[in-house]
């Protein structure tokens, strides 16, 4: 699909940056398939009412993030998702504003969390300080207070992300702490998307409580298992299952 008809027009006030965000959201949502034809500069100028200079600057931003490739004779194409610079802060910011993320992107972010968070949670159980536990409890209290109100789902997701960031911080490993901060928009997007698919949040809340208690009691093995249970709930809400090293769209038993 390479039509521009259903892509919203960006604000003129944002210049090339606003146009780059609009186009990046379309790419990250799967609007264009990898190696498929991307709209020509002239078509982009006409659709967005933008100057050629503004379009070129916007496209340069997407090139630097690894989303598209521009070559003489071939034109512009969307790169394979494996070539996207997912740890680029610019892509993290774009992902925070997505309404419908690319299905493969959802699976990849989930797979990353599944492979790392149980281990990071173990570290938190070994190294968490009283201040770390206070951050964790504050986030959990916010989750509990907002869980029952459908109108507070976005607020609940914010507390949920804060809960997981507190775990990364409590690992007291500088790299994991920075990774938790860098991936915040991606994790926020995944959590928000999974909440929209879920009915009641009571089960998810109890699984998070299990993580918090295992960390508080300094039980790394129990913390690892509790983190896996939280992620199993996420997978069930998203409708994905991990088999070996690949994810497929199907329900995961909980």
C-alpha cells in the first residue's frame, strides 16, 4: 500500500520535523511494506503542501534512523525492520506517539522484554535499596488505584511503565538502567497496546504484586519467575506466543 490519502497532514509549524514524524509513524505502523515503493518527492510535496526542501530534510531524518533508503535510479524504499535503528532515541520518541504499531515491531519489543526483564528482575531482588523499593511501591500503588477505571487506562499504563523502570533502576547496573530509560517509549507503547486488548486488569495487577514481593523479600529465583508471569499475561493480551526464538500471533495460555 503506497497511497498517501489516509496519512494525516502534519502541522506547518513543525516544519521538516513534523513531516518526518508523520512519515515515520506511517512507516512504523506498517503503512508501506519493506522494499516496496515509497512515494516520490513530488507526490509528497503535493500531498502535504510542502516545499521540496522541507520534504528532503524530512526524508533525510528517516534515512538517518534507518527507516528508508534512497538510491539513484531506484528511488526511495522502506528498509526491512531488521535495519531500523530501534535504539535510536528519535525512533523511541516516534514510537511513543503510535496508535497502531507494526505487528512485527510489537513482537520484537515483546521478545526483547521476555529475554531481558526476568534477568534484570533477579538483579533487582539482589541489589534493591530501600529507596528502590519505595519507587516500586509508589508505582504499584498508582497501578492499583487506577486499575478499575477504564477512563484511567492511560494513567495506569504510565504507572505500569514506572514500575518496570524502577526494576531496571533497582538492578544497579548502569547499562540496564540506561536501557530502561531509552526504551521507555517502546515499553509504554507495548503496555498501552496490551491494556487496550485486555478486559480486567486485576490478574495483571496481582502478577506485578508478585514481582514486587519477590524483590522486597530478596528472592531472585522467585523474582525471575514472577517477571515471566507478568510477561505471559502481556503475551496473552497481545495474542503472541514465543516458540524457540520466534513469535507467532496466537494466544498464550496463562
